[in-house]
C-alpha cells in the first residue's frame, strides 16, 4: 500500500458517519501534497485571512482559494460550488482548510454533496484553536506543527 493510500485509508476512519470522505491531520495533508501533485489544498478562509494571516506554502498548482464565507460580513459565499468547479475536478483528492477546522468540515460536506467524493477535512485548520490566553498557533493547526507557510 502506498503512502497516499495508507493516509487516505486512515483519514476515512476519522470521520465515521460524516457526509464527506474523511479527515487528515495537518502533517498528513502536507505529506499528501508532497506525494502527489494532483492533490489540492482548498483554502476556504476569507481572502482577508489569507492576506493578513498567511497561507500554507504549497505549490500554486496545488493551492486553491475558495472562500466559504465572504469578507466583510461573513455571509456564505453563494458561488462556492461554481468557484470550486473552476479549480478542481470531481476525481481530485481535495483537502479543505480553514482557520480552526469548522468551515473546512462544512466545505468538505458540501463538496461531497455536489459530486466530489474525495473531499477531506484538514483537522485543526491553519491556526488551530485558541490557547488559554486567546492566542492561536499554539494549540494545534498547520502553523503549530511547523509546516511551511507564507506569512502575511
């Protein structure tokens, strides 16, 4: 079994009963992106979050920005499905990323509902949950795990 198959098999066990393919850790997401240039990271944070906070340092061909909510206002992106169709094929392995892992689950669910069977949530998100002092990037997430990222 290849590394990719092993990671995806494990990911499927982390989301039993969920309406999407599974959930990967940030480290597994990065390993998948390195192992297969066809794997795509779909960053569903707002453009403002990517501009002000940063984004994963992955090749442009593997990074797609499709906002789940719009900034300002936080209203749902009415063009989410159309924008996803512009950056992904239905047979692609899609790894959905947000700040802490909430919006990415919703995005993975909707992607599955509209015909993307390999939609995975990235657990913990880019910045992770807040610590006792209200700060992010210290409890979990892409950044906390020391994965490469591009700062704002």
